[in-house]
């Protein structure tokens, strides 16, 4: 199954994509993770992306489309995948139609007030990318999975969070209509517990954990 996870920053796309990918044994393709890795390694793409990401803006379509096209051509994508954070604009979705056949789009719906709290409390592992929320960490500052340090992402600082939400409503939310017209969109309430949200996604996909 080729699946898209759509939703505002902080909706839980990364958290749930990881769980669903583990259950279905398919790769999670997170464009945010790919871009952060490129930034860390100081590649040309990384350098280009940094100013956009730090400002809470989207990186240009042509940059991200090429990255995804190359990634989907790799062998491990043959049995399906979850796109987490792509597409984010209508031109990206149109380009994707040219090189992938999408079976299902899961929209994780969460209100803006909840998102601000989730994003400002998000902590990520510098090493493995695991995601946590300060409310669940009980003061812990290292990663439960690999022991490395947890940090706050630069673009999760309060001043950037609001521009990211604006960008979502202006540039990404139109994809809800785009995929509804194609009969692919499934809306899931993302403002419930982690397990309930996971169960709702799995039953929407008609999959068993
Ligand atoms: P996204 O990938 O959509 O930006 P994340 O999966 O990184 O979202 O989650 C954003 C933040 O919200 C993280 O701190 C995560 O721990 C927390 N979170 C995710 N899902 C839930 C949930 N269902 N309830 C409460 N907090 C959540
Ligand atoms: P979140 O999990 O909070 O939704 P991501 O980790 O997916 O954020 O993305 C972080 C940043 O990387 C975005 O704010 C944007 O600048 C850039 N980015 C990620 N995916 C895309 C995309 N498909 N198109 C353009 N920019 C992207
Ligand atoms: Zn880790």
C-alpha cells in the first residue's frame, strides 16, 4: 500500500507513521528527516534548505520533488511506503501523480491551539530522530531508544511555530480538497491518545497490527 500522511505540523504524522510502518513492514519516508539529515551533513541541498526551514517556510517544490522521486525509485519501496510530510503543495501532489500510484491519504486532524502546545513541547533525539513530548518525559533528557541527547528543533521555537501553521493553512490544506476529489482522503481525529489514533488509522487502512 502506498500511503500519504497529511496534516499540520504537530498532528502526529511522524509518531504514527513510525508505528504504522513497523506494523506493515514498509518504509517511512519523511521529507523533514531527509532535509534535516542533509543539513547536518552540510550537503548542497541541506545548505539550500536551511534558510527556508529555519524561517518556517517550505523549501522550493523542485528541490523536494526530485528528492522524493529518487527515494521512491529505491528497492525497499516496492511493497509500499508511507509518505510523511510530502506532498505539501498542490504542485508537489501533481508531480507525485506522475511517478507514484497512491492508494490512500490519511488526514490527521488537530486544532491549532493543541498544535502550538505539541510543537513547543516536542523534543527529538539528535541521533535517531525519535520524537517525544516534554509532558511525557518526566525530566528525562536522553533518548529511550539509543541513549543520545534530546533537543528542541530550531523550527519548534515559538516564533517559528505560528508561521508554519499559517503556511500549512495557505499551502498544504488545499490538498484535502485535491485528494477528496480523487476519492482517496480519509480523515482521522488526531486529538486522541496515541493508541486510539493508531487503531483508527489501522482500521481506516483496513490493516491488522
Ligand atoms: P508531526 O510529524 O505531524 O509534526 P509529531 O509526530 O512529531 O508530529 O508529534 C508532534 C508532538 O506531539 C510530539 O511532541 C509528539 O510526542 C506529540 N504527540 C503526537 N501524537 C500525540 C497525541 N496523539 N497526543 C498527544 N501528543 C502527541
Ligand atoms: P513537521 O513534522 O513539524 O510537520 P517536518 O519535519 O515534516 O515538520 O518538516 C520540517 C520542515 O522541512 C518544514 O517546515 C519545511 O520547511 C521542510 N519540508 C519538509 N517537507 C517538505 C515538503 N514536502 N515541501 C517543502 N518543504 C518541506
Ligand atoms: Zn535516539
